[in-house]
């Protein structure tokens, strides 16, 4: 690049910045190098804490943004140590570099949101604060089984989930009617799914749709199919991906493409965007999460749809993946103790105001399954899950779920490659599963962090 | 510049007689030159040169993403040999370079020849060709995604009568990289066309006229007059677009928006892979090491091109 003639400046300068990521990495890395790791002192007692999130205060000032702003305002009114929100747009937060570069340079936020896929990376990086001292026993018991365990290491809780987002298969009533099908034809097995999808596919519509874009989200949506056959990526600390369950799940997704009943590319924001795909008529059945209920309510009010649990393989059991982000505190932040207290208060309070705050978040400004029993009861009392799809999500689908695995990238990536290869490149599922298992195994042999599963 | 700024009637001695703060004219000119160059030089130094040097340093460390550095010597470089994904992504980038560079060259050169001579509405035509270049690549990606989507995109509708309505240009591994070449050619052809136009402007009209008088036809005029005189421009375009194809915006932004490296890693360019290593795997040291290798490959390629073509002058002295 240095040898570029000067008129190439238009490219070279930007390309070094954008393309030569070492430059980015280095500039991020350069700060602590030059400032001798300043700002990384732990256990401070500063009077202001930063809270990075992708909800608020956003420009649209929608209800979700308002919940964050109001919650923080409520805390600030009654506490000396104030919380200051910093909004980072979802795309930057999820796929960008903001959080990573901040932590690398010792300037990470005091409180932030974390997905299960990132939990171990941050835990192993030594930046997650134990929330235990701030959390009452009553509060811990209020969480549904497994949710705190998924965010704990050695019995210590490091993150509080704000929501549960199970996955299901959405279907369009109009598409079924136009294909001469009725509710009785809704698929219960994988074979039925392929057969029904065939009938629903025409020149403008695909019968069924799964995510095709590689990434965390695709893995998240595929795990239920693995679990249905009692498979897993890791069992007892060893790679277990090379299993009949993984092979059949990889094969099933591949067949939807091979039979041309599922698209290779989704519309809008991808496979989870129900409004752009199912709602537009591009797909007749689509796998997505509970958030789609709120999306459809807001953007396609008159669209008629239903949901069914994921169809199962022969001899398989129902399964879904319980996604959901959590609040975590930075143990190297300016005031980790106060940050932990804030999180326990915002999400875990068991008093009436705390339950109401959670009810608002889970069933008024968003459509989630509440992660706490008392909140579910309060929401039930208000009729949030009285009927329709939400009732089905809460009573039928969520109970079959497992929390989203906290696989680090070294485990997630080989699985992602196997899914992509079998789904879109007609690879042999048995070989793909074996390759992935081998890579996971190699990683596990040298892995020294917290238990993965 | 020197002579025109000085009034012709002023004797030279007078200039010398009135030295401003003891500086000669030459000195002042030099100072002005440095002052003009300084902002750009500083920008390059701070945003390019220093980060490059730092990246080279970081490459010798294991960097965990949380501010911890552990010196590991050449370990990051040794990792590369067994990294299948790296080699696969280098192959993707190489395939992209050897298809994109020649196609973009031919298309933009043809466009430049097409809009070289003045005709009515030439400004509009040139602007139209250049227009894609001023649009953000993210927007470009979104538009093409819309055009190319399975069954419902504009292209699918055109191809439907041929029975190709459900071809997924971005979702099929064997087609995705080619599609991405087409989109990047469309995006960059206007810029390269302008470079060629500038080069064509420097070809003296008299030479062409003389050749025509000597009986040279259009092809011979092109082959023996225009083409040789355009070599430095062509050389610049090739070097520039090779570098752009490896590390430019289209190698990252476009892929990130369109396919995220998929389907099945068919568009996982080396730059995208470096990004994954840095920001998904938190292997910032390894990512830095990879960057130095990519820079080294580019420097070697560029040096070879310079060497073989004598800086684009080929057989000239």
C-alpha cells in the first residue's frame, strides 16, 4: 500500500483504514500501549456510570427507547451514583466494532447488554462483575429454571436476562388458503414440512424459510433442530457434534434448498424479519422469534398468521431455542458495585414496581416471554397471554426450550461453516459434522476458560 | 510560477535587497510548499503510517481484546500455515482480483472511448456512468440485494420466461462471487472511466491526425497511437484497482452488506476474514499479523508491476 502512487490516495487511505484492519486494531490497541493501560483500574467509586445499549435514547424515541430512558431516570432520582445511557445503533452493536475497541482500550462501558454468544468471551476476558451480592435470594428464585445458570460460572451469576425470545414456525393463512390447504395440513414432522412446503411453493413464493445468512443468528435458529434428535455440540466437556442428530438436522435444512422449497436469500433484514418475508407473501412458512408478533402488530396489522412449534424428525422431541439478552456489569468499570446494584434493581426487583417494570418491558413495549415467574403471573393477570399466538408461545413452545448456548466463537464458527456448507453448497452432512467436531475438539483441548455448557 | 508572480520590470537585485525576515524567495517558496503539503502529510502519518507501524508491532503479541498483551514472537505468523480458512479466503480474494481487475479495466476503458468525443448531452452521459460511484456502498449493496432477490427481484422477473426465475445470484456459492464482481464493476467503472478520460485528453490530437493522414484506420490509430501513449494511465488503473480489489471498500463493505462472506464462505474475502479474527474471535494480534502479510503481498505485487513495466512506461526510456 505504501507503494501506491499518490493519485491512489482516494483508495489507499480509506482502504488502509477500512480494509487494513490491523490499522484499526492497532489504533485501538495503541491507546493502552501508549498510555500504559490507563483507565483500567477496578473497584472505583465514581458517581456516574455509562450504560451502552441498542434501545435508547434512540432518535425515534419509541416505546422501547422510552422504557430505557424512564428506567434510568427512576434510578437516578433515588441514587447518588447516576447511570448515563449511550445508544449504539443495533447494527453497530451486533456486528460492529464499538464495544470491542472500547474494551481493548480499557474504556469499556460500566453496564452493557450481552448475548449468550458473547458471554464467555467477556467472562474469560475478566471483565464481568459478579452480581451475587446485589441480588436477593428471592429474586434468584423468581427466574425460570436454567436462565441464570446460562449466565453463571461456579454458581456466581454474572448477567441478568431481560427477556426470553423463543423461536417458532410462523405461517401465513392466506398462503395456505391459496394453495388449497387448511390448518389440518400444518406440518408436525420434517417430512411433512418438506411435502407441505412443496405444495405452497409457486413462482412467487417459497413454501418455507430458514435463515441463510451466516452468523450467530443462523446458528441460534438451527440449534433446535439439533436438539430435537438429542444432539449437542459439546457433551461432558468433549466435542459431540459428530452425531446422527447433527447429521439429520444439517440434511433437513439442505433438503429445503435442494427441493427448491426454501429461498437462498431472504428479503429485508433477513430470516428473522417476518414482515418483509412472510408478510409480503414471499414465504408461506417462516421460522422466527416471538419478537415478530410485535413487529407484525406494528407494521402489518391486518396480516393473518399463526404459529406452530418446530416440526420434529421421526422419533424426535419438540425443542426451541430461548434467546435473550442480559444486562451485565464491567468489573473493571468505574463503579462495579453500583453497576451490579443497578442491574439487580432494574431487572430483578421483586417489589410491585420492579415486577411492573418487567411486565412493561416484556409484554407492553415488546413481546417476550418474561424470564421471571412473578412477571409472568402479573402479565397473565392483565391478559397478556390470554389468547392467540402469545399464549401458544408461553404455554406450549417456551416450555420445550433450552437457553441459547454460550458457545465461544471457536465453537460457533465450525458449526456455522457446517450449516452453510450443507444448506447452501450441498455438502455431505456426515463429513461436515465430522469436520466441525474435529475443529471443536482441537479447540477444547487447549481451552482454559469457564465451562462452555 | 516563480517568474509570473514577479513583475517583469522589477530588477532581480531589488528582490534580494528586500529580504523578508532574512528569507530568500526560494526559501519562501519551499516554505509555502511544505505548508500546503503539511495537512495531507500529517493526515497520512497519523491515520496511515503510524497505525501501520503499530499493526506491525501488535502482530508479535497475543492480544485478547481486553487490553492484555502477551509477547509471542512469530507465533501469529506460524499459525497461518495451518489456517485453512485463511487460505480459502486468500483464494476468494485472488479469484476476485483476477476477474474484477481485467473486466473493470475493459469496461471503463470502453466507456471512456465512448464518451471521449463531444456530442450533445455528453455531460449527462458521463455523469450517469459516474453516478454509482457517489452512492454509499452500503446503499449500493441494498439496492442490488433488492434487484437480485430470489423469485421477486427485478432480474428474476426478466429471467423468468427462460425458466431461470428462481436463480439466486447471491445465495448460490458458484454465482455469488461473480455477482459481486459485476456489482463492483458497475460501482467503480465511472471512476476508472474518468481516469482514462484524463489520460486520453493527454494524447495529442496532432499525432492522431498525422496517423490518419498517413492512412491509418481507426483500429491502427488506436493500436499504434492511443494505446502506447495511454500506458502510464492504464498502469495506474491496474495498480489502483488491484489494491482496491484486495483492501478497498468493495472488498469489505459490499460483502458485509450483501452476503457476510456467505453462502458457504464463497465471498469470504481476506479482509472480511481479518475483520472476523479481530472482532469476532478477539484475536487482534493474529488479525494484525494477517494485515501485515496482506500489505506485504500487495507491496510485492505492486513492485513487480512497477518492475516489469518500468513504472508503466514499458519500453520507453
